[in-house]
């Protein structure tokens, strides 16, 4: 076989191999669009957890005078913030309201003549990854000399230090055993009777038979 024939056969073989490779490459099943979207949208967990929220870093003077209205199925509860004693709890609550995280959540725990508790984002109709991530954000403990009396709003937490997240409670009675232990960050200006109605609704133990929903939470300047 002369060199010209050998060269021609070699080039033809290379061409066939290239065509086969291309054919096999094109015959691979296309990537699932959902999987592709998941890969495209993946963000590091730490980057998502530190994403800034509307009231992060806002100075105390701009937090003073802020109110949150909880428009519930039982009526409206207007809460005045107390940033001078619990600035991080106030920022947290304002952020939850401003971002709509409290909307459609329920008051899922009541202790007769003592408290109603809300802020469990798991009860939201919008529950998903973002709310789960938000509910894992921990707050520093901010105990103060504010007395836990009727109308005070405070952060719920476990026995572990710095374990408050999004759960909060409104006192409809006295709770002096909580003084200096929990972060009182607000007080009810209007609508304490709504909290009373939620507290006295039928319940099985501490679980309401028909939990009252927060339809919408609104941040505004207080008007006394």
C-alpha cells in the first residue's frame, strides 16, 4: 500500500471517529430543565442567610415611633416598638412584617389569661425554603428592665441562650416571672381586646381549636 492510499484511509477513519463521537454526544438525553434551574439558582446557604432586610442596620432614632398593625381575623392589634431596650428584636419584627413573612401565619398557642403566641412561619400558606431559612435566623438575647405586664409583646425562645427566631407572644395577663429573661420589644397600643378574644377562644390545652390567622402585617409610624 503506497503512502497516498494509507494517508487517505487514515483521514477517512479519523473522520468516521469524529462523526461517531458527535452522534453519541447528541444522542445523550437532554438535561431535566428543573435540574438545570436548580443548579443555576443554587446559592451558598451563608450568602442567603445574610441577605440584607429593610430594617437591618437602621439606627435607633429611625426605629423609634414605628408601629406594626397585625390585621387578624379577629380584628386589628397595633403594636408600638420599643427599640431602646431591644433593638435587634425590633428590627427582626419590623423585617418580618415588611417582608410579608407574618402574613397568613396563625396564633397557634394560647395560655388562658396569660399569653397568645404567634410568629411560627411554618403555619404560613406561603411556607417554603425561604421562610424556613428565615425562621432559622437566631437573635441575641436582649433582657431588660421592662416588666412583662398586660399588653407587652416579647420574643419567645427556648432555654438555650440566643435562641429567639420569629416566635413572639403578647401578654393578656401578668408575667413577672419572665422579667429580665425575655426580650420585651413592643407594647399593644390598640386592640388588646382582640388579643383577649384570641386568648379565650375554644382550645384543647394550649392549642386553639381554630387558630386565628394574621391576614396582613403593616409597618407604619405610630399615631397616638
